[in-house]
């Protein structure tokens, strides 16, 4: 009997991880970008996510559907604990092929600037959510997981996913109302937005191994 | 009815949230980067963790320094999954059914435990080092972007390591020609220091702290390795092997580790085992299950691996000689312990300066 992809992943067949990378690499990349706000950090999160997936393959349940929720859950944990994950795979990350410094095309550069501007807007909005709320939002709204899949990915009950999303909605709605013309622009509420806009140009969330290594 | 209403309200909540937020950027990972990252991943998977047998060793090597990780081996995965299976050069099974007169694994391990328990008890100070010298032979596999593999068997070589008896944060020393030079070892990692290590990187003090009741010990090992490896039993066997190979344990703990191994289902006796130096001994093997495709295009299936990890013991003293980890290109991979001792300083040889 031919084994499913899930069974081959559980059994540690490297080729199965190649298939998984082809199927889910893009989804992990986009989720990682939204969580870290940096395309090159997102590439590193992709690598770390799959290395972690390999390490944790024994935790895949024997039966189930797509492995995408499982991988996205790992990606969330990797961005949350980027420093720890990159130390664990420090040697492997050291061998990661470096990203080209200069983009291939001029419009790619323009695209990146545009991405950054859009992201600054998104981050200023989600910057005031709690971490748990941001994570369910990223999985359910941006990566399109349903609530049970997001719950499984994060290892929390479905009810928690619902309540976090409800809280996120309430917070964002309040924020949107404050942003309407006529609202006071310089209230104390504005301050966190400036801070998250500054973070934008700062150090990416995913730790780079050369910065983690002690001298 | 309730469920579908709930699903509806879930979807509405998601949609409302999406409307409250600016649309985030989305892009494809550039094709050349996707290819590069995938190639990197595949190389890492095949080089660093090819098999559960090597998991502990590879983990320790990674911990000890990045350089050795590339030299860590593909013996079983390469041999078991593709290379040897395809070329039809699989070694014949090293053990057939047991003949009458051979002990069961439990009986043999009980005698091995008794022999270990008779070893002298050491007085160890916190500032000392475990010294382990071994002869090693491993292989390394390189995988190219097209998926072709090249497996190279390292020559047999001497390996010497010094590790703190009490604190894994204290630098150690490794002399092994595969990384090419003597190197200082250090593992700060995300540990809080000082740290006496754990199941994957045990110090003498860690091993000393373990219970000597085999059932309690095995349950602790199952709990500590839960979710790792291919099966709880295999992971437990591998973990115990890691603690017996390149470490030093008090006699009663060594004995308890052997008695714990005897409780793992799937452990069997290999009456005539030969270590990598060609010395004959008696073996204890975990009957490893592997996923294998017998030929190109034939579906993968679960089968039994006669090259499973095997501990080899001196047939008369019943002390640990070494470990066999499968064959590559007809050569047995593994290690043989030459000397274990507690020494005062990094780089110091037993009985010398």
C-alpha cells in the first residue's frame, strides 16, 4: 500500500519534505512576512520552519488532512521564538545561501518599498493587539485557516480562537472609529503607532545567526 | 443546525476583521530563492539527521560545533532509503532467528548490567573532565539540486573528546580529523548556566542524578523524548545509546540504563556481532522499522531493517565495545570506545599531563 504524504513525513522521508516545501513554502513565506515585516527575515523563517518541522515530525498525527495548518503553527512559533529556533539550527542557518543584496529588477525594488508602506499600515493597526490575537488573526484572516485548523496549529481550544478574534475585532473597530476625521489625532492612543512604524526600519524580528553568535 | 450557524458567524467574524485591516502585501518567493531554500533544506535533512540512529550523535556534534555536522552521516537513510536499496547491495541480515542456547535480550542485558555495576565507583570533582577516546567511521552524503547523491565513507579515524563533568556551559575540546583540527567546544545556546546537561548532552553529574530503578528511568526517558523520532521505543533505545557511548556514568546508573533498555519492546540479541575494527562480540539491537522503496517507481512501504543500531559488547567481560550504525558501500559505520577516564584538565590524557 502506498503511504500518504503525512505518513512519509512522520516516517522522516526527506523527499516528502521536498513535496511539502513545494506545496506550502509560499504560504509560510507570506505568513512569515506578515508576522516579521521583513522579506529577508521571512526567508529565514521559511527555512527555520521546515527545519523545525523535520525535528518535530514525530508530533504529526497519524491521520488527518492537509499538513498546512501544522506547518503554519510551527511558523508562528518560530517567529515567536526566533532567537531560540535559530540557535537550535545555527549550523544549518550558517549554510543558508545568502540572498542577493541588489534586487534583480528595478520594479522589484519599487514593489518592496510599496510592500513596506502597506505593511507599515497593517502593523500600525495590529500593533496594538495582543500577541495571541495577532497570531489567530494572521492564521485565520490572512492565511485562510478555519477556526479548528487554527486552534490545532496553535495548540489552543477552538473557543480561544473565537474569543481572541472577537477581542481583536472590538479593538480594531475602536481604533478605526478613532481614525475617522474629527477624531483627535494626537491623543495618547497615537503613540504606539509611531513606535511600530519605527520598528519597521529596525532589526527584523527573526534573529539572524551572525547576530546571535557571541563574539 | 447549530454547527452551521456557528460556521456562518465564524466566517462573518473573519470577514469583518479583514475589512477592518488594510490589505497586507502578498508575493511569491522569487523562483530562484525558492529553489535555493529548498536545496538547502534537502541538503540539511539528508546531512544532519538521516536516521534516528544518528540523531543523538548528530545533535551532539551540532551542539559541539557546526563543522562536524556536515561530516555526520547518512549511513542508514542513504543506504536504507535510496542508494543501497536501488543498487541492490544491501548487506544481508546480520541476525537470523535465535538458535537454542542463546540468551534473550532481557537475560543478556541483565548480565551486562551486572558487569557494569561491578565497575569501580569514581570520585569526581566538579572541575574535572570526562575523556573519551574512540575509533570512528562515518559517511557523509551530498545531495545536488538534481537530487543525485554522493556518499563518501570517511576513513577510520581516532576521535578524542573532553567534556566537563558538571557543566555543559564550560568549554570542552574535540580532536577529530573530520572537522580537521582540534576545536574548543562550547554550548551556551539558550541554556541557563551553569547547566549539568540533559538526555541529549549528559554530564557525569546529570547521569549521577538519575534514578536506578529501570522502570522509573525508562518512563522518564519516554516522557523526555515524547513526540521525537520515529517511535517512542526506538527513540528510547537511541537515547540510552547516546548516554552510554560518549559519556561516563556511575556504575549503578550504567546498570540501570541497560536494565531499562531490556524493557523496550523490539530489542533483540545479535549473537555474533563484529565491531568496526573487526573484533567479534555479542550485540544488542533495536529492530528498526524503515520506510523503503524496493525499486524506482515502486511504492514506499514499511519494512524491517537488519542494519538497525547495534551495541556491541565484549563477549567475555560483557563491557561496552562500541556501536554499529549500518553499512555503507559494504563498510560498517560506527564507533569503538578505546578509553574512558576522568581527567583534571582539557587536553590532558589519562595518567599523563
